[in-house]
C-alpha cells in the first residue's frame, strides 16, 4: 500500500528525530534506525518480518514495505549527502565509487549541527508553519504568505529569494509593532511623530523610534520587555542583512547558512515581538 501525504521535508524530519549514530554506519543501519523510530511513532506502511525474527540481521522487511517510503528514504539520504551532512568514511570511499549505498558513512561536523538542531526544519514547510502557528495563534496573513513563500524558495535552493521573503516578513512585523506603539502613546505630538516615521518607511528611523519607546519600559515592565533588545535586533538584522543585501547587487552576500540562521531564529523573534505588540495594543494612550 502506497501512503500519501509524505514528502522530502517530512522524511527529513523523521530522520532528524530517529537517527543518532555519529560513528561509521552503513545505509542499511541508517534505514533500520530511522524506520524503527517511525514505526514506534505509528507511521503506517512499514513491514516487519514474520514472528519478528530478524532476516540477515534486519528486523524490518524493507522490500515489502511501502514503496513511497523507500523512495523518500533514498531521496532524503542523498539530500543529506549532497548537503554535506553525511559523507563517506575513509574506509568506504572505494566502495562508494561503484555504488552510492555500499561502504560506510559518517555524520560530518556540519551534519552534527543539523541533527542536533531543535528549530523546525525549513525543508519541512508544513511542520515549520505548524510550529509557527502554534506559537502565534493570530499570525498576520501577510507574514504567513511571506514565510510560506520563503520556505518554498529555500526548499528549491533559491536562497536570495528566501532571504527577501523572510526580510519582508520581518519588516511587516516591525510596521505592525510601530503602529501598536503609536496607539499606546498618550502625547499627540509623539503619536504624530511616530506616524510620520511610519509614513516615511525608513527602517533606521523605525528602529530608533521603537527603541526609544521601549527604553523606559524595559525596567518598569521587565516581564514583558526583558530580552526585547535581542529579538528586535534579530528582526532588524533580517531586514538589513538578508533582504537589503540580497537585492543590492554591490553587496549581495546571502548564503544557505545565513538564510538558515535567519529562518531558525524567526519563530522565537516573531513570538516575542507579538507579545510586545499585544501589550501596546492592550494599553492605548498610556505610554
């Protein structure tokens, strides 16, 4: 029986959840460990040998298991290999030249970081969006669209496009936050000044205006505003470094690593910004 609804991103998440061998391993070891984890999680389509008796050292019947799972496992393994997360061991090079699945493999240093990561995988768009929406129950629809398209671009290795989308998502959140700050200001002159900054669309001026409004609150309302500096800095960096550098032909410096770091940090930074925005919206005319 062929299972539907599985894709490469989903399989990569299963692999990160289920594989933990950092020493030399064979492809069959990789499959057994990942599939056993999937079986334990209730994933259908994986067959055991009758009476649970190992055949050739394997407890799972690979040949008679779901064909889509087999194909996705192969695709995901090759993705890990070509991404530099998995490499041949020194003892497996000669065998690898004749077949991609013989010999021994190892997890690289870069791969260790990938496997040990706790952030949602950008390759698994559905899982990432579920994680994001669990953290933020009322996700702005424009941010939702930017993030979705940014993840699609990342999955197709279009890192410049992904950087632009996540930078735009961060910029949208900054405008939402600035408008909430404006509503919370009690001085009409300060409200007008913030509106002028919003209308001027200068990120530098927005950053200064928001920080000026937050500064006195960081001591008086530590529960809400403690740590806000780091999260806001993350957003402004996403705008400056990722979005602006990506579209400026003289300074373009976007890489897979830099974009992945932005995507990893985005959910927590957005969640904190939303907490701050909610406070300002709940306290109009008081700052």
